[in-house]
């Protein structure tokens, strides 16, 4: 059995005054095919009730701007009303005019729109961009706004209502223009104050000369003129742009730069080799690409390259005498004030005729004398890249003495070092020092050979050390050397009874000799019979009938 309907929600709660919006109402007692919905008494259309009778959808009819009561009813009665708000959508608006119809791309034009039904308008857009200073009269017949910046050309103008838009006549944006530039010439150094006249300059953000910004831009309030100070630029004609939102005003080739005497501020580096060939950078103003020369004490530099702004250049120094030199930059006959540059000794004048001695130990310490000419200004000597010590050069610049540093064995390149270069000298050969032997143990052995002997000392080379004993050579493969080169062992060969000399040899030469005694029988028990070369603190045990020698001092016994 049907019942009086109830209502809970209405979604959405507002919509356009022209109607046509789908709304949803929830509640109870809605009857499929038997439920009505009215907005301020005007029936909605397309009322559709869900099978459960708890919600429905309907399409709003047109209504007056403002609140409206929404009532749901069936055969048994009506529900309490719900609130709905009709919003202005411009459907009642009629636009009859827009003045003025055009303005500059920078914006700022006060525009008046006339017609009827403007009550409820919220804003006005120009090509989607909001205008400013919006007002609408109480009668809803006049709107005034200020145009925003926009590109040149026609712009769509729309009145914005809470629930819709209304199109007004187009507004045409006009690009700014330049009519004159006075003066239209200036020096490459910049600094010329220029007056530019034209239209639409209000809102100018800058002025460029060949894309380089000018400075001190001042715009006349009327937007018909401005002043600007030119930046530096190369000789020639350049495009002038007045930068504005929306569109720029352009004067192609509107300003001409002419050469002026250059100025210089710095040269980097300010010293270099006497032989020249060094790239230097000079900063200043008024440099002209293709029209600038640089001289060092009157001698032209080469490879002069000027930056596009005319504020820096690079050049390659010519050869010069050791000492200060005057650097001058010239453009079209006008010369800069001089800069100072210093030529440094680089060894290019050095001639080496001799180096004595040409060999020495890898441990260094060899005093070497180098002879020749042109050594004045030398500051040191390197051997294989390592600096020698005790360096001196005679006043005539013909003799250098220096002490070799430690180095690896082999041939080392020798170079004379100057402030700005080096000069080659004959090579120096580092050689390995001969080994040194201090003691051997035991100091005797059987004539049949086979005695293991330990030799202590220094300079032994693993894999590169041989031993000579009894006129025979024990090859490196049969000699065992400790990693630190301070000890080795070998086995004696057979030899006739008597004393023989033991010598250790490496690539660096031969050691001194120590005595080893070959014996054909057991030694007597007396201490004098034991022939040894020992280090204090070692212990020798002789088995059988031999004496056990527990404490001994180093001896040499032939």
C-alpha cells in the first residue's frame, strides 16, 4: 500500500537558470510511474524512480535566479520541500556592444561591454585569460574591464556566469610598433643613451640590441616612447626589440655599432715562455672581430680571436726577450693603454755540451756537472722526473752542479728546469751497487762438499745472486736469498783441503771475500781448530767427540 513520500537529499543542490540539469533525490515512498517533482511549482521532466522506491532522478525545468522549493508527491500526498538554487547562466544576457574593439598586446585597455541581463556576471575572459578591474552596473546593462596581455590578433571575449558563459564581440590585440630610434648609431663600447618612439610601450620589460639587453630602461607613462642605454656589441647593424607581454616591438637593423678606441683591463696569464706560443686572454671593451691586433713590444701576436661581445680576445704570444714586455691592443688605428707581460726563461736558449759523470748508484748522491751555455734562469735539474739537490749555476750560465736523487736502476732522462719550460741534457745511468757480505756460517766444511753455508750481509738479489767458492760458481738457481736481501744459503761443492775465498756477485758487481776452510778429517777438540766466521750470540753444536761450542764471538780464521 502506498504512503506519503519522504525526502532526504537533493544532489546537486544548484544549477543553471535555464534548467536541463539532472538531479537525484533520495527518500521513501517513491512510486514508479506515480511520483511527481516540482521546482517552485513547475514540474520537472523525465522523473525516473528506482524499483526500491528510495531514490529518483529528474531534469530541472527553467527557473528564476535564486532559491526554489522542490516538492516530491504521489497519490497519497507530498513530502516536505527540499532547497535548490537557480544560478545565472547567461541565458538571459544579450550583448549589444564592446568598445573599444582593439588595444595593445601588453593589455591595460579599459573595455566597456553593453547589453542586458548582465546581473550575475562574475568575470570577463579574453582568450581564456581573466581581465582585471571588473565591474557591472546595478541594472545589469554595462560591464567595464581592463584587458589582460595577449598575443596579437583577435581574442574571444566571454562573460562568465556562475553556471555558464556568454560570448561577446571579439577584441583585437594590436602589436606595438617602433617608429624611430634616436640616435641610431653608437660605439661598440656601448653606453649610448637612445630614445625609441612608437606605440604600446606600456608594460615594457626590457630592450635588446641583437639579443643583448640594454640598461636603464625608462618608459613614458603614455607608452609612446622610452629611453635605454646600449650594451657593448661588435661593429655592424643590429635588431632592436622592445620586450612586451604578448608581442614585442621590433626594428630590424635599427641600430648601428661603430668602432671606438678599445680599452683593456687585464691580460691572463701575465707571464709566459720566452719562445712564445702561449695563449693569453685580454679583457676590455671595443674589440672588433677581424679588426683587432695585439702586439708584444711591437711584435704582432698571432691567432687573435675576439668574442662576439667585443669584451675579450685571445691571442698567441710571439717570442720575446726575457723580462717585461708592453702589450697593446689596436682597433682601426685606435690603440689601448699598454698592459704589462713578462717573458720567462724556458730553456729554449740552453745548449748542453756535457754531463759528468754519466753513471752512479741507485741510492743517489752522485755530484754531477753539466756544461754548456744559456743556463741563466735555470732553477733545478730532474733525473727521471725526480729533482736533484744541491743545485747551483755559475753566473755565466755555463755550468750547473747538482747531486743525483735516489732512483730506480736504469737510464734516467735528465732535464734542466726553467720557470717556463725545460731543456734536455744527456741521460744519466743509475746502476746497482755491489753486494756486501758480513759473515758466513759455518766457516769450514768437508772436502767432499755438501755443507749448507749461510751468508749474511746486504744487497743480495733473489733470483739474481751467484756465489764463487773454490774457483767454482754456484748459480743463482742454487742460491736461496731472503726477501729483504740480507741473507743467503748455498751448498758447498767438493774441493781440496785448505782455505778458499767466498765471493757473492749480483748485477751490481762483486762483494769482498770471506774465508772458508775445507777439511779432510775431524777437527781437534781445541777451539783454535774450529775455523769460523760467526756473529756473536750464535750457537754451534759439534756432535760426537767434538766440543760443543755454546758461546763464541765473531772471528776470522784462515
